[in-house]
């Protein structure tokens, strides 16, 4: 493992949000990292499909000065899995209730094997325009958002999150991973044991398969919101290990 000091100093933490969310979902983590003196930035995830999103995030990673610790939530985990293979300054990965797919796997395939996820039954389909015509995108039914996505938030806070959610293209779920970065980089994972969106069972399986250092926490899929300190602690642990 190449340590961060040999790559140009302490890593910048780059946060990548998942589907049905935006970068504000990291607010609690960002505030804590900044208070600890960590350089951090959040990259907007286009949510248009694994290939397009990974290309966008890889560009942002490459344009970040010095080494990078890439952190992904949910679908953002699949994005950093692909993007980090295209950015040679990434020195580690942190998966937060996140997908860490292997080569040839799509999130649709992974979700089909989960006994914990109820996400598929909670999704609504809409259409959006593309250069070639139209494509399907998904959003979570607001009436099911609390139970499926954010059960440890209050009903009021979950309702707000449901209103401001960002739909994700069907290509986010159907496009396979090509070159998983976790095969070459050290990784850490926060597994939310009450995750009914990604599914605690498949998230844990992927984390263990990636050889990640796993921290399990009693939380819903939005663990970075409801357990921001725990997520921050794992990121700090990763930074500490990379600095040795």
C-alpha cells in the first residue's frame, strides 16, 4: 500500500452522495471534518448512470491537488468504485452504506439478491429527455420514503428529504462496473444494520469481499445524517492509517 505521505501530504476527503440525495446529505460529516482540520470537498453526482457519473467524478478527483480519500454513500459507492480506477491520486476508499460492485455486476443484480432491501417496491418511474429520445429514471414514493430510506429520521425530517430528493436514471442501476478500484486500494466501510434501501446484507457482503475494515452501526440507509460522528470517525481512522 502506498501511504499518503509519499503521495504529497494528507489526503483531501472527497465525498460523493448517492441516488435520491445531494451533497447536503454530507453536511454533518463535512462540519466535523472541517472542525478537525481536514481538507474536504463534496462532488455533485449527476445520477445519470454509472459510466457518465464515474467519468464526471473521476475528473473531479484528478483535479484535486494531492492524494485523495474517496468516500461514497449508497450508489456513490459504485461511482467511486469505477471513478477511482481512472484517477491515480486516489489512495483509499470509504463506503458508507454503499455499493462496492465487482467487475460485471450491476446494482440491479446486487439488489435482486438482498433480503433486507425494500427499495424496489418503493420506487416510482418517470421519464426524462435525452439526445436519443427519453430514458427512465426512478424516485422514491414520498409515502414510502421514511420506512424505506430514512427510518431513524423523524417523520417530519424524512418528509422534507423526500420532497428534495433527486431522481436517478435507470442506467445507474443497470450499467455494470468495469474496473473495481477496491481490488487495488485499501478500503473502509460503514454498514448500517437497519439499511432497508441498499440492504444491510448485500452491503456487508460487498464490504467483506472488498477486504474493507468494517464498522457496523445501528442506523438506517442515511447513516451519514443520523450517525454523522460515527461516519466521521471511520473517515478519520482511514486518514490515520493512510498517513502511516
